[in-house]
């Protein structure tokens, strides 16, 4: 099985050295995973490559038009993941963002530290339903479209060509 498609209509660029990265996004989640409300919302996966727990309180996640400061504690264990729900429903909890991703036009997602440093950004194009845009290898590689999303897990052999 191929790891992921080699065609890429987006881009990724870590701006400063960081231990957190945007690792995978799913802008057209139809049935991959549901949130704590039972909804199959779009999501952004943040990976912690640090050897210590990192708390996302005060971090900023944004898309092309909306910026949200994460208001409450959301710790990510070393080598762990946080799923942030891009569902335009921040009242549903700390992991729910005040915007949705644009699967039909593409979008840009940015992760900014509490100090204001842009840590990571990824731009993706038009998305196929239920596919994801993931780093390969996990946490460090370039992004590619994947038919088998891996929310909260290592990107790699489970990611097939869409």
C-alpha cells in the first residue's frame, strides 16, 4: 500500500523551531471520527514532539479568516496528539474552535504560540470527502492527501492514496 499520494496542491512551512506541529487536518470529515457531541466535524491534529507535556492554553489556532486563542487547559503528553474540532462551536468545549475549514476552496491553518511566534502553518487545496491532509513521516514530513485519516495516531502506513 502506498504511504500517501505524491501529488500535492498545498504547502506547509514551519516558521520557527517548535515542538508542536500541525500534523494532520481533515476539512471534510464525514465518518472518520466524532467529537464529544457525537458530531463528525472537521478537525485539526496537533502533535507534541517534545519530551515534556505542553499545555495549549493561550495558543492561537487560526484559519484564513478567523483566529482563536485557546482559553483553557488542554495538555498534550510527550509524543501525543490533540484533536481540535473546527466546528464553529467554541461553546462545546476547549477543543472546539470558532471556525470551520473550507473543503471546497481550500484553507490555511496556523498555530501560534502564546508569545505570538508562528509555530506552524499549512495550506491545503480542495478536499475529497473523508480524506485528510497529513505529514509523512509523522510530525516532520511534507503534507500529502490521505484516503485513510489517522486522528490521534501516527501517520504512515495506515494512510493510503485517495
